């Protein structure tokens, strides 16, 4: 770490103490709101701390406000209210210093078609006032499988390669925080896999990653913490594993020894469903239920036994983050 970042961190330590971990967050968003000129309120009082070295996934449906939030943090859009600090530096007051700590991989391709891969990536580094470092640019291009294409003009590259160039540009100035806005949108499986691998490697080197996505698998695969944004409000921020534990539903499946034509009312009363042409009973239960799931399952098994229903096999599955997400963003009935 450079002297500058050390002094920035110590200077800001008193500003916003982290209530949970006690360490200075690398990114701190406070009471951020955005009302566009159209009168649309895209963000409502967002507050969020991101810690060094974590992978944070911001999940939300179309139009939830993800891009607006990233754009404000990166200084591309002005907030109507609130503040953002990166390593303690305010993104408005200390714009250049704060911005130089951030790398942004935008959703849309915004590269100069006539430049070469090498030139455009090196130029991006220069934009942030960093001295030339060909060894770093080479490392980035190699990590993104772009080294063979370093002298190719951008316009000659495939869509996937162009996307890699955007990532290379974002990494050229060695940012501490990397934003990936919808990294998997329109990307093939191979690039997605490479990107995930690169993200993990960057995290190991201490880079903080924030990604926005509609792809639940991406959050589930990658994130340490997940934030869910809906209609401009951050409705949930949670450790991914904790989120699964707290909100996850479980499905208990029982394969019946003999198929049932209909479910006896005593069993239906437990909320069980008959599926697979009468061959299977499924019971979805909430791990948050007041009565312990164990007691509810024991009661169900006792009823099955009383009804003389025998099963061959029984297994449980944790529901995916996708189910949790869908249940969170589904409009209230
Ligand atoms: P997506 O996943 O579709 O990119 P998002 O979560 O990134 O969506 P935003 O692009 O931040 O959402 O948009 C949030 C809301 O603000 C949307 O209703 C959008 O129509 C509106 N919006 C975005 N940019 C502008 C603008 N420049 N002027 C007016 N309204 C805007």
C-alpha cells in the first residue's frame, strides 16, 4: 500500500466507524438518494459499507437502480443527496483521488474501435495519473487471454474479446475496488468462467469486487455478501451463507413405496403435496418457522405412519439463492 492510501485511511478512520467489523470500510455509501430530472426517484436513502477484499453482489430486477448506484459511486451521475467515500476519500470533494481507486467495467462497450488493445489499456492507466507500467499491462492482458491480441485493433475483435478489453481497461490502473456492471450480460460460458476465475484471483490479491447482476447463479457462485435492491431501496444486505440459513426454504421429498391416488386429508393438513403421478410427497418448510422444522417433520412422519404410507427414500434440499431472491422481489400479493 502506498503512503497516500495509508494516510487517507488513517485520516478517515474517525469519519465512519464500521459498526460490525470495526475496520474501515473500503467503500462507504451514506443516505444516497437520486431523483432524475424526469422526477423519477431511482435511489432512496441507500447506506452501505463494503469491506476490503470482499465480493459483494448487488442483485435486483430491471430498473431497480443498480446502474444508477454504481454510476454515482464512480462519479458518472450526481447524487441528489448523500455521500460516498472510497478509502475515506469523498467521491465529490476528492473526486480524482477517490476515482483512481475504482475500476469500472461498464455494461456497454465503450472502447475506441481504431485503437489497439495494448494502447487503449495503457491509455486507461494514464488517465488515472499512474506512471506507465508495461509489466502490469502485460499481466492484465495475459490474465484475460488478450496477450495474443495486444496489437489487434479493437474493431477486429469478437464481442467477447471486446468485453475482455473493457475488463483490462478497468484493471490497468490497479484499482482497489472493481465494479462489474452486469458482467455476464451477453457473455458466453467460457468468458463467464474466465471472468469468475479472474475475480477470485483479484480478490486473493486484495481487490474488492462489487458486481451487479440479475443472474442469481452469479451471486450464489461468487459473492461473500449479497445486497438486494428493489425500486431504489436496498431491502436487504446479508452474508450469503447467513442469508441462505435465515431465509432459505428446504424441500423434503419422499419417494413412496406405492403410488397414492389422492392425498389423505390428514396428510394434506401438514401442507404436503402429492407429485410425480402420486409417487412422491414433497414438503416445503421454512427454516425460520417458529415451531422447529424437526418437530413439524416428526409430526408429519407420525401421520404418514398412522395412515400406513410407506416411503422408500427421503431427502432434503436447500433452496437456492434464486428462490430466496424471487421471494424477496415478488410484488406483495
Ligand atoms: P438494469 O438491470 O435494467 O440495468 P438497473 O437496476 O441498473 O436496471 P437503473 O439503470 O439504475 O436500473 O435505473 C433505475 C431507474 O431509473 C429506472 O426506472 C430507469 O428507467 C431510471 N433511469 C435511469 N437513468 C435515467 C435517466 N438518465 N433519466 C431518467 N430516468 C432514468
